[in-house]
């Protein structure tokens, strides 16, 4: 069985070498399709707004079942 995630409200973000679990507030932009951002779909490369700041998703949530991201400075 493969667990997929298309929508969630938390992400693991890499901040200064340490992982933190933060809340996702919105999907700002997606490189694949403009309509994914309107639907708040989580895909690799999407820019998300979190409680820690803006971050880019670095994994494939639809394949791995969780959201990992790196903070954009």
C-alpha cells in the first residue's frame, strides 16, 4: 500500500540545518500548473506560505506521504 498526500496542514521544514514541523497556511505558486495553486495542491517545487516563512517543497508528497520543504531566504 502506498500512502499519498494531496492536502495537509503541516510540513517538515529545514531551518538552519534542523528540521521543524510548521503549519502550512497557503500554496503561493506551483511550477506545473497555475490551477494547482488555486486548489492548494501540494506538488514538488511548489512555493508554500508557512508560519516560519515561505518555503519550497523538496519531495513528492503524492508519492511519499509527507511534505518536506526548505525555507526560502
